[in-house]
């Protein structure tokens, strides 16, 4: 029976990719108001790491330092900036070691897209690349010296109105200062940053240093499709799932990460043996384009683009869903989620019994 269900799930996935029919209609959800599906009880907690968020000013019209702070240990950098100047620019991320001993940096995982004019495309592709995984690499920074986090970042020209976006996870064994720079196309980073000014944040002030770059969302009990029916888990809404708070290290002000951008969620989803269920992602805040990672023994289609077959969705609250898969109860299952740059939050993970 489990094999038949898995084959049926694969067929449904292939048909969805081909656009032959809507999985929403197949599941009978087209007339369901997702906002009224009951919230599944979960416990949220931090899974460590420091998040450096550099998204303000989002529209960068002059050269300078976009964000900087000194960090140590496990770090995630999330940068998201548009060149709003009339000429081409270059973005760089510089790590400076001002200590007496070498600093060793291990970049464990990253995702980036070439700069682009379609900001939502860049956000979706960057998150997809991050969830897909990347080859780790290492940097050694001698005492009193600096290095670029990646040549892929600083060797790319950013034309006017292009977005530059990346997500980098790294570990450092010594304190290093991280600087995100916007500079003239032909400028040398090491010569530029010592005299560069820190640019003021924009009105949204979406930048800062935040504790808890990783978040665990753990259901308090296994899901039983037969008795529990349709349920949902809401993410990044500041009610069920609170926004993180931190400090802008450039001026000492307290800041809120509206949308939890750069936070990576791990969501284990235990279920009762004996029944199968379907999972969907439904945006609830407006236009949205991202990806979701799925971890399960029988899943080989991860990460899933949200949505498939088109760039974005979310303007039709009743019909905009992404089918994530059919799953057998009792089989280990977990999801990896992160708010995509340029997309609107919140979202809901929706689960319902297979009919």
C-alpha cells in the first residue's frame, strides 16, 4: 500500500510540474479558507548561530559600508541590496582579522544568484541554491589583514536597478569584523573600506545582528490524519511565530527583523502510522516566491520551488498553494524553511488527510 501511495504521489508531482491540473483542486481545497484551518500546537526555540542581516538601505544610491559587526563562532550573513546609483557598482563582503593570530574561516553552506533586475527571481534562486547545498571551502586570514568572503561576490558588476543577494553560513575560530560594502566598479576593497563611511539605514531599518539564526519549530504531538483532519503551522507572522529582535551594531539601536529574513527553520513533523496525508505551502501576506526543503527517506524532489511552474504566487488567497508531497504516516519527515528575500510573509504549512 505504501508503495502505491508513493507512486501516486510521484504521478501527482509530475503532473503538477507539467501544469496538467491543480493539486489544490485534486485535494478539494479550492473552496477552503486556509485562514480558518486550526493551528497545530508547536514549541519554538532557538537552535543557535548569529545572524547578520544587511538589507538597509535596500536601495543603495551612494558608496559606503552597508553593515558591519565583529563576530565569532557560527554566523549567517544575509545581504540584500539594490544598486540605486546611476552607474554600475560592485558589492563585496570583507572579513577583517585585527588580532595577533591567524583566523580560520570555514564556509559551510551558501546560496547566491547573479545580480538581476527581477528581484523576486533573484530572491527565489538564492534561497533555492542555499537549500540545495554547496561545496564547503575555507579561508585563512593572517593577523592584521582582510579577505573577501567569496570572489563570486566581488567579481560581479551590479548595474543600475540590479539586486545583489546572498546567504552565507560560516564558522570562525577567531573574532573577525564583517563588512558589507557597495563601491565603485573598479575600486580595490582593501583600499576602499578603511576610509568608507557607514551609510544610514532607511526607514524600514532592516539590518542588525540577531541571536538565534536557526529556529526549531517542534509539534507537541504526532499528527494523526484520521482524527486531526486539516491543520496548519503559521510561520513568520509575529503572532504564532515571533520576529527576532537584535541590535544595529553601527549605531547601537534596537531593531526588529520584520519577516525573520535570514532565519532558517527546521520543522520536524512526526505523524501516526497507518494513514497518509498531503502537505502544502500557502502564502498569506501577498506575492511570494521561494523554496522549501524536505527531508524524508522517500523524498528525492527537494527543494521544492514555491510555486512551481511560475515565478510567484500569493495574490489569490483561496487558490494559491504549492503541493509539497504526499507522505505516509509514521515515516520520518521534516521541512526546512526560510523567508525568501523580496517576498511577503507570513506563510502557512497546511496538512490534510489523503482522501
